[in-house]
């Protein structure tokens, strides 16, 4: 590829430790909401100075084996719709190829700063739109029922008889293939852009196809595994995969993803939406604060270096807050649900003994 040569960052003890923690929390989030956790991993790597395309590529590389572990865990709990996952993955793979070509053209034209700007702006836009809506939906919905919009949109699409019609047994949904394929394609394009296909995949399965939050988050892991493998091969050919970063975040992720997957069995569906929306909005702030730095590198802004340093530090701190918030919400919800379950069992045993 012609254009600027991108060098991999140097790793020290602090960087390795930070990446491992980011990987663990990313895995925790991934197992819990099924989005791959990349919306904390990619910005986390970029905050250490990793180039945008390298962060996306390395993230995608670590993602597919982690997604495989999470998908298997969720499948054992009966939460994965294999047919839906395979169909979405087929169109998602096409989207991944197109998304990587766009990244390649931007890198060739504007170099690393242009690519970093593209990734960051993409993050901000998608995080605010998707995260904001998901959070709003979770806050206004009843904890045990779907929202009115979810039911209305999904049911309207399901009533359209546009062959071929496909029935997804696990999700208990019958819908036209032509409504499923675009969701998968958009998932792939976004995955190649910011390594976060779950932003489209999970909400798409919930609001367009009509699957539950639980089934959607689990099935997305199947899609992530298949398209992640194909995308990794393409990125590796371009020389963008830093295997060191991949192994570090993968080590942390494999621990976190199993804990996150277990957590879905103890919490209600609305909590998955709350976690997803909250972390998205915080990370949006983090990436937004990093944009002025890239604009100056491209010669668009001429802001003082001191101000840019402050914004860059604020971006990093916001990212740390997002990681901590995600971990606290997920683990806190699990502990609360587990205590309630134990209390229920204790009360039940006491009542049984009185009979």
C-alpha cells in the first residue's frame, strides 16, 4: 500500500497492564451484551497511541476466538440462534470487505491522522445515535416487557410476506430474508470501520428482526466469530495486525467474557440495554475529546498544544471511567441478582420446613 508507513507502538509494563485490564473489561462487556466489547478496546488502544487501523485490525483479530468462546457459553444456556447467526454472518462478511477497502483508501490519501479522525468520528456518531436510543429505550420500558416501538416495528416487518421467509426457532421469529441480510451487511461494514459490529447487529436483531435482547446479544457472538476471522485475514495481508496487542487483550478478554456470559443468566433483559447505552455514551465523550488532536495533525485546526494535551488527558480519563462504569454495572447487577436468588431459595426452604 502506498502512503504513510504506520509503526507499531512500544510496549512497557504499564502499557501491557493497561491493555490487559482493558481486555478483561472488554471481554466482560462482550459476554454480557454480545457486542464484542470493541467500543472500549479500540478507543483504549488508540489512547495509548495505537494507529486507528492497527487498533481496529488487532481488535478484530482478538475478537473472533473470544467470540467463539462466548458463543459456545451462551449456546449451552440455549440463548444462541445458530441459523440467524449464520445468515447474518454471510452478509456481514461482504460488509467487512467493503469497510476495509474504505479504510485502505483513507489511509492512502490522508495517512494515520486521517484514519484516526475517521475512526473517532465514526465512533462518536454511532455511539451517540445507537447508545442514546438504546439507553432511552431501556429507561422508559417495563423491565419485563418489550417496548412499544420494538413490538410495532418488528411485528410490521414480520407481517410482510416477501419470499423467502425464514423461521428462526430459538428466537421464535418468522421474517423475510431481505430484512435480515441488510442488518448483517451493516454489521460487517461497521465492524471493519471501528471493529464494533454489535452496535448494529444487536439493536438490529432486537428492533428490526424482533429477537429478544438475550437471544440477540448471544447470536451476535456467532456473527462476530465468522466475520472476525475473515476480516483478520484481510487486515493481516495489509500488515495492520499487531499480534502483541492481540495476545494481550485476548488474554484478558477470555477471562472476562466467561464471567460476562454467566452474568446474563442472573439479570433481566432491560439491564443489558442499560449497560450497553451507558458505556456507549461515555466512550462517545472520550473519542470526541480526541478529535481536535487529529484535526491539528491534518492542518485543519491551530489550537494550542497545552489545550490539546488537556483534551487528550480528559479523553483517556473518560475512557477509564467508561471501563470502570461497565465493570461496576455488570458485576453489581450480577451480585444483586445472585443475592436475590439466594434469598428466594432461603425463604422457600424456611416455608417448606414449616409445612
